[in-house]
C-alpha cells in the first residue's frame, strides 16, 4: 500500500464528452508527480527525459520509448523525474467492452487486457519497452 495520501482521478474530470470517454494530451513531469489512481485506463508513451515509475511492483526506471499501461484502480506515481516528457492517452474501461471489443480477437491485446497483466487478476500495470533503434 502506498505511504503518502492517494489522489483519486475520475473520468468526469478528464473526459470532455461523457459518451466518448477518451483523453489524450502531452505532459511533462519534473521532480515528483502526485501518487494517484484513477477510474480509467492510462497509457503513457515516454518521449524524452527520464524518471522512475513507482507502483505496487516496485520502482521502474523510465526512458524514451517506454510505454506504461495502467488499469483503473491501480495506484502509481512518477518520481525523481528529469524533464520526463510523455504523451498520456486515457480511456474509460467501458470502451473495452463496447467500442474496442474487437481488441479481444487479437491474441496479444487479449492477453494484455483480459488475461494477463491488466486483467482483474493481474497486477494492473504493464511496462512495455521498445528496443533501441
């Protein structure tokens, strides 16, 4: 369990349209971000800089090319960040059962969201590291 107070983010704060729960925006973090969880999926594409992603699995050093995927209700935090530049994409969980249900037919995405790390029985977080070019 996290030590500092948890900040709860909700889709009502982030999604401009209630019927299409989607949000995407560039962001950057310097120093420490707030410890938080949310009621939506978050996919963060690391574009530049570096930092540490803190979650129940422990601390993971982030670098350009990394992708962090977080399931609703799972706490996490970006800490010790040095000009960490990321593109944050968020979507409501109901989209997986509605508009994005076709993803269940792709074996890799089916594993990621429904059977593996992001499933209800998984840890709720996946760090994908792209190989250097």
